[in-house]
């Protein structure tokens, strides 16, 4: 795999230069062009414990520091617990509840004991539902980063930092996406025949670059972006997508060279919104503000679409448009596999969040890499970052269909990890509120 | 119907019941046989399924109340109590809030108002057959939790209320002098609401869960023990079968007769 991908990397390097040099000032370009290419224990019963996911006959207890362990154990024996086990290293007791007494009743009784600092249910643990996609475990550090050295071919080795990811695995226990929730990918088109996308791409689509209904990808960028957002997952092939069960509406607004015009983008945004797109991903941008483009974003936003856009890959101050439309568009910067902000990522006060955008594996059309190569490449850019946030927006919409676009955008912002808090605590112009955290956005917060 | 409206309606029913009963008693003035006051402790557990939940959860209540009791010559005994209730709620997920919240186990303090009546209908030898009824309304004091770990500070606030009506036959045995054992079969209907609100920066949300008219049968047994001429101790224990398990209820009160 690494060797094959390495060949792809070399091929894409050349293409990247073409794309970067071909960005017309008056036009709009994809912002992923800076690539250096290259169960589960069943819940058998539905008792109170099963409903919440904790042991039905066990609780965890910690006494106040001034309570000696001898006294603590004597206290626990007085409750009639049939077994008391001390986890000495952290001063916690694991006890079995008395026969016929529920966890809730036990905790209620313990809560009235002044010697006890904390008592809580013993949460059920299960083997993480790891998707079986071929490259998930090894290469998708953006979704689950195990740390260590990752050889992606072409002589490139990445020093991963464990946990520098968007916490996809724990989040997928809560939400994997509703197939009725649609992410419109406004880009160079999407390869409908790709093994990792064929089942996910909606039949309809439109090509505003060539003014027809064929939104196939004659580049590679749109397919890559679509795959990050919602690749077919757990299909035993390729990669996992963030919104693994949501579907993709392909809208081609960039031509075969990766260039486009505001008019195509405006048409694409309105077309996608009119077809009920829940999320609109724009891994592209232009340098100049335009009130017509802003109006199109407002139109889609008011129709209920969450608009996510890439910040740009110049590494300078100045967020591209439409990402810079603060009221209606979520602007996404790029972070890397060590939770640092990528050097190429544009910055400015409009940045909302960051997402992984360095060496992200995604699908590309077979025609792009040639018949001998695997149709997947690593690419870098805020183009790759944006679909992470778009996928998360789709999962939130799936789980909470009544939330407005504004609310979904705030959930994504507030739940982010402040990855550069040591130098720039709080919201800043480089990472915004931080790198998106699917787990915090989707998994219920426990009140105790 | 809003939660506050429901609460006002419940309170109105209770107050109205009290007024009706008090009016009846006033009209019967000369027929008053006994007046007593005291303290009581009530506990009950109730397994319920909240709206929107797949699994069961439990309402556990401990109430300490001041009680006034009036007995009429006809045998009707009417009591009112006002107290402090500690309600434990468990196993609820509030998934429509912007940030989903899961309530593991939480004790929420509140007040309880109760009106209770027991009336004899017929005697068979030493056995007295009658009916007993009870209305309890608990309105919670909100409890707040900080929401930590987000980019901004947030807070969640939970506010429970519940209302229970219980009515059924009662049999008492009056041949033991100062000790009157009794047994009751109660049909219990429970309405409950739990309002959870959330504030996190620009995000706000409210989600309310309900239990609407949950029905259960409770079998209870107890005794009135006239410890002295002035003091009576009343104890009652019972069970409510609930989907493979039994919920318990316990009541203990000490009354001083005037």
C-alpha cells in the first residue's frame, strides 16, 4: 500500500504544481491544492444498566482523602455489599450492590454518606466499533491517531502524536449518520464509480462548469473531499468517512483544471440548497469578497444548510471567500497529525475551527492514478480539513434534526479542542476555537 | 401544555381537594372525632419509562412531612401533609439539546404536598372494609450542573415534578385493641415531568421528559399502633410489581392526638 501510494504521491506532486500555478486571480480554486501527494459486547438485556451502558450490579466509590482505608472498608461492609475490591493505586473501590438493590438505589444511599467523595455507576466498556475499511487502522490518523511513525511512501514518514485526531471512534458509537442527511460537495465533481463512493453518491447532481447534469470528477479533488466527508464505511475497502452513513450530492463548480468562477459557485450553492442539502462543503475559495456570493450563502443558510468552507492554503493572513463570511459559513483551518496548525493554513478572525488537513488519505478516480495504482492518495490542504467539519455537521444534523445551522456551527465551535492553548489560549485566528472533536460534539455529557 | 401550566393544575387540584375536604369537615363540625398532628416519613420507588427513552429508569422519593389529621365520627379520616422531598432520578438522556446530556443518578430536593383519606364502608365482624385514597404532588427545586471542557462555560439545570394519585380498597382488623393491622390494594397513577435546560455560550435549549399516567398496583400492609392515649404510630410497607422486579414503598408516621 505504502509503495503504491508513494507512486501516487509523486504523480500528484506534479499535478499540484500545475494547479497552484493555474489559480486565476479572478477565479476560484480548490484549497486542497497544496498537497504533497503522496463488537462488541452485545447489550443483551435492556435493564436500567443496559439502557445507560453501565453494570447493573456494580458501582465505583471514592472516599474523602481524610477517611482511612480501614474505616472506608468498614463503612462499605455496613451497606451489605457482597464484594468490595479496592483499586489501591487510585483509591477507588469497586463494589457489587447488595442483592435486590439497584445501582440507582445504591448510589442514592451512598450520596448521603458524608465520608464519600464520589460514587458513580460502573460504565460498560466495549471493544470500539472499528470499521473494517482497509486503510482505516493504519493510515487514517485524522480519524484515530495512535501515535508512532507512519510511513506513507515516497520517503515520507510522519511522526504521529497519539490523540491528535477528531475522536471519530467514540463518536461513532453515538452517531454514524442518517442516510437521509445529504452533504453537497461543491467541487470538481465526484467519481460515482469509485469503490468507496458508489453507494454513497446520489443519482442527481449538476455540473455548472460545463452546464450539464454530469457531475463526474474529471480532476481528483472533489472525489478526495467527498471521501473524507462520507466515504462508504465498513465496506471492507478503502477508507472510512466522517459521516459514514450520510450521502453525497455532487455539484461540479470547478473545471477539469480545478478552476471556477463565483457565478458557478453561486449557482451551485443555490442549486444544492434548493435540493435540500443539509450541509454544503466548499473546499475552495477566492480572494475577493462579493456580495452576490455572500447572498447565495445567506440563501442556503436560511434554507437550513450548514455551509463549511476551507480557509485557504497560502499560509498568510486572509481567509478566502466564502469561508470569510462569518455569519453564514464555518471557516476551517488545517491542523496536522501532531495537532499543530499546518504552516500552509490561512488565518484571520473569521477562522472558526481547525481540522486535520495534512497527509489525509482519500479516494481519487482510477482514471487519475492510472490502472495500475490504487485509487487513493494522501493530500494536504484546508480542502482536506473542511470535509471533516462538514461530516461532523452532517452527523449533528442526523442526531438533532431540529437544530438550526447556527446552532450546529456553535456546537462544532464550542466542542473543539483548543490545540494551541499554550501559546494562544481561547479562540484565536489560527485554530479558531480549536480542532474539531466529534466525541465532545456528539456523545452525551454526563451529569454527576 | 407547558410544564408550569401542568404544575399549576396539579397544585390547584390538591388545594381544591383540601378545601373541599376542609369544607366538609367544617360543615360536620360537631362530628369531628379526633384531631392529630405529627411527622411522617414516606419512601417509594417507582420504575418508569420516560418519554423518548428505550430503557426503564427509577424515581426514588424520600419525603419528610408535617401531617395534620382529622377523624370524623363517620369513620372518615382525612389528612394533609406538607414536607420536604428528596427525589432520585436515574437513566435519562436528553438528546435533543444542542449538547446531549446524560443524567446518571441525581438527587433533587423539592417539596411535597399530600392529601390522604380513608373511609370505612362496611364491617364484617372485626374486619372493617373501606377505601383509601391519596394524592401527592412534588415540585422540585432546580439543580444545576456546570458543563465543563467546552470552549465556553455552560450550565445545565434540571427541574423535576411529579404527581401521583392512589386509590383502592382497605381492610383493617379491629380486634386487637391498641393495634390495628390493615392491608391496602392501591391503584396508582403517576404523572411526572423532568425539564432539563442547557446554556452554553450562544447555545440554549430545553428538553422535557414525561411520564403520563403510568399505572401500577401496589399491595401494602401496616398497622396503627396506639402507643399511648396521645401518641399513635402508623407504619406501612408495600410492594409494586414492575417488569420483573418489585418497587417498594414505606411509610412511617407519629401522630399526637389533641
